[in-house]
């Protein structure tokens, strides 16, 4: 572990103990007996972290914090107090303290709190570097193409990014909802602050509150230390809640309160902590329908749905498929060093004819595979996975003469799927190989045609 720490405490014995513990952990430590000496040290050079006592002779730790943060708003500070009340702690955090420690200090609590502070500092640095890079390149894969629906999305992003309003992004899985959320953040005054994303469908209900709001030590089994949640970690920045429709109703009520009151309380905590974050959420569900069913709180829906952005599925974006495929081709040929320069007309036709149930994410995966499998400098049809061949090849594999009056390809496809499911006893994993398509593609087809197992 490395990093510089300034310790401010008027008790020499306490300073010596802190220095010994933190230097042993690998930190570069400087200690001073008071706030005025601390200001002099900070004038000489910067420190990653300032660890200051609250009660000191002369200038208090609170006054020191106010002076430091006025000159350097990004300075990470931890308050130590044996005299702190809940109001004092709340004020310190509201002013910008990263966290606080109660005296007498426990060695493990000290080490873990300092470690979390440095993890937070590291995340902020990475975030700023990423934002600078994005600002320089302007490269956002989901913005590629000139389909009118995507142009409307870009126009909306440019219009609402500078505001602080909540945004709800609708779109199927794989359409690029998180990248749109990042584009909004990058175009806002919060650019230099953190952006954190969480997939609500991937977090168990029992852990969601702790993930978002943090928890105190001993608040539940396994909570061996105090942990801050995403709302605190993203202070001044943006929190992106993906798949918000999967959040349970109880947690929805707590999220609503956090948005309305602009404060949170850690699990097991007694202090309300002020937070300033912009909320961007996303879903592939119809939340209005979910509210009618009682699965989603109507009041939360209206809080989130101030601005609504709807991302079109890839199958509705026409020739954007060609532009996106070219972008991913350059990305992966460059990353792998393989001399693949283009996509053959035959392979491109297959890509254009496919319905892309996995949207942009699936197209990226297919092109990456094509680059790796290509035997020449062009991606050929044989370099593409079998699932994307299926639709275009279906008509050529019919076991009967094509009727003069024509056929309905969708009805034929639906009939084949039903027959395959019947033969497989309605087990998707068994039916998919019979049709020569993937599990995910068959699942999409079943939903698309509304095919269900008969009662």
C-alpha cells in the first residue's frame, strides 16, 4: 500500500501510535500537533488523505476541514472524535468528510477505514482519467449510425445532460442503456465526479440496501466493518440503476425517500447522511404496466420518469448495423493485431437479415468472433456463428416446393418452433439444437410469437 497521510492531533502519544500503525502498512505519514501546522504542511505540498482530531487547542478539526475543503474541494479527510455527537458527525459528513472514527481507536477499524479512503481516492482518479479520455475521443459505440431514432436519442442526451434531472432509459437488453447513461453524465457539470452503475437484477434483495446505502459494523451477520454504499461513494456524481424494474417494493420505498430527502441512512446506522447524486435508471420492462399490477410504486415511477429516453432495438435501425459492424471490426482487429480489414458482401447480407435479439451487445460478440475465426483479411459467412445463418437459410431448406401463392415466413417459423418444442417436451435447451439456434435466440422467438406450453 502506498500513499501520503497527514495526521493532525494535539496528543503526541496518539500521533506516535497512529504513525507507527500506518507506516507499518506502507503509507508515507507526516504528523503535526495542530490545525495551523497542518495548513502550513498543506501549503508545502499535497497529501492524499488528512486524518484530523475534532477537539484540539486553538483551531478545531471542524474549522480545519472547512478551511481545507474551501481551498481544495477534492481533499479526502477523515474526522477522529471522542466527543462527537450525532449532530457533529452529520455536520462533518455534510461538509465533505469521507468518514469518521471514534476514539479510542481500534487498530483494525483504523486500517480498514484508511484502506477504503484510498480505494475511494483511486476510483476518483480512474474516473477522471476515463472522463478525460472520453471527452477527447467522443467514441461511444451506441451512438454510431444515422438512423432517425438514434439521432433523436443523441439530441435528447445533448439537451438534458447539463441539467440535474432524473432520467429513465427504456430499451431491450443489449441496446446500450449504460453507455447512454454515461454519455449523460459525461455531458453534465458532474463530469469530474464519480459515475457508479449497479444492476438491480444481479443483487439479492437482502443485500440491495447495503449496496446502495452502506452499513455499520455489526448491523447484520457478516458486517465486520463499516462500509459506505454507492450513494455515498458517488457524492456529487451519478448513480445508474440498471434493471430498476427488478427492485422489490420494500426497497423501492427506501429509494424514493433517498431521492426526495436527498439523504440516506446506512443499514444499522442512526445518522442521516446528506447525499448529492443524480439518478439515472433503466429498464426493459413496461413500468407503467408494472405499476398497474402493483409490482412498482407509482410515486417512484413518476420521480424516475421525469425525462424518458427510449432506445430502439438493433433490428429497427436498418443500415446502422453496417456502421456498428465496421466499428467493432476496427476495434477487435486492432486489439488482437489480426489483419482483418473488412466484411464480405455475403457475410454482411447475413448480418443485415438477422433480427438481433441480443442487440448491439450480440453484434459486438459476433464481430469479435468473426475477427478471431477469419482465415483471410475479410470476414466470410463461414466465420459467423450458426445462429445468425438460420433465418436467411430457412427458406432454402424447406422440405417442399415453394407454392406459387407464396407463404408467410413468420407463420412457418412459428409452426417449426411449436413442433420443435413439442418434440423436446417444451424444454428450451433441448428444442434449440433441433432448430439449429441458441437457447437465447429460441427464448426470444418464444416471447416474440407469444408461444407458451398448452395447459
